[in-house]
C-alpha cells in the first residue's frame, strides 16, 4: 500500500479554505498512487484555542462532510485532525474516513498539551480510549501530536490492539523540532511499526510549527521526510511483509 503524509499550513478559522487545500493535497496523493493520506492536527480550524472555541463544528457540518465527499470522489482513505464539537464539549479529534466516504473510526486526543501559549485544557476535553482501525490488511493506530511523548500510547496500541501502523496528526512547534523526529523514530523502532506523521507548517497565532513530516518503517528507517518550513506531500510504500520480517528478526515482544 502506498501512503501519504500532507504537510500543510492552515488559515485560522477558514474552514472552507483549509478544506480546499486538503482537497488539493488529496488529489495529488491519489495521482501519485496513494491509497491513504494523513493530515495534521486541527487541519480544519487551525491550531489556536480561541479560534477553535469559536469555529469547532459538530461533525454533521463543517469539514467532516466535505472530507467524506472528497474521500468517496477520489476513492481515497483520509485521516485528518479535526476539531469536534459534541454539545457543550470540544475534542481534539482525528477522523478515519474510508474510500466510500464512511467514517469508520475516530479518536479523541487523550493527552492534552497544557502549557502556554496553547493550553489545550482551556478548550478541549480529553478523550478516554485508544483507537485502532483494522483496514486493508493493516491495523492503524490513531494518535495526535503530544501523544508521541507518551510511549504507553503506542505500546498499548501495539500490544493490546495489534497496531502495526501508527498514524500521527500533529501541530508540533519549532522549538522542539529535534524532539519530534527523535520521538517519532523511537515509537516506530520500539514497537516495530510503520509511523506516518503529518505535521503542520506555517504560523498559528504566533506559534511556528516545525514541519519535518515523515514516513518511517518498522526498523526506524525514514522512508520519506519533509522540510521544516514548506508545504509538502510525502509518499512511501508500506508492506505487511516488512513488518513481519522486522518482528521475526528481533522478536522484542516475545523477549519482553
């Protein structure tokens, strides 16, 4: 399977404009033969707590129906970080939409970043469960940004939910760019999974995101990598055979 990671900048509060950009990147991914694309965190609203409080939508409106239509038209699986309004609560969520346009899974970020200038607890409610999606011969574990700092998330997805591909939607900031790459590679190596990271580029409310999106294989080899400051589309092939080969060569779970 060929997968894609979209590194995009978003306009704060401009859901229509951001969705149009996601359509462009999805069409490009499809043209390059990708079957699945991962978009960054809060791709619909941009990453600013006041803006998200004002613009987060229920998934019956806003970006998600447009992404469902897009997935069906392109026959493409779309995974995206999207703000989710559920009555009085707002969640930092990730939606998994299959090529028929059906929402087959969604994940609400469990580990909120609570430091200024973006204290997520001022806007979001944390989710309460991890989510794995069996699809197209793989088990996709859903994660969002700050989750990368908690190895228990990826380990639980791998051991308890049989994940073999971790999908990360992120809006990681520039001052900690070295952490992002180190943590992403570590999560892939220690769980012997692929990791597909779609991180943001650009500036949101004074915070510069660091790009460096990547697709990493189960042995920690970076198959595709983006710049730190430009919008880019990455693609790479993933295979169940490679996962099995890596896990059989060094059977860490049997030795654990």
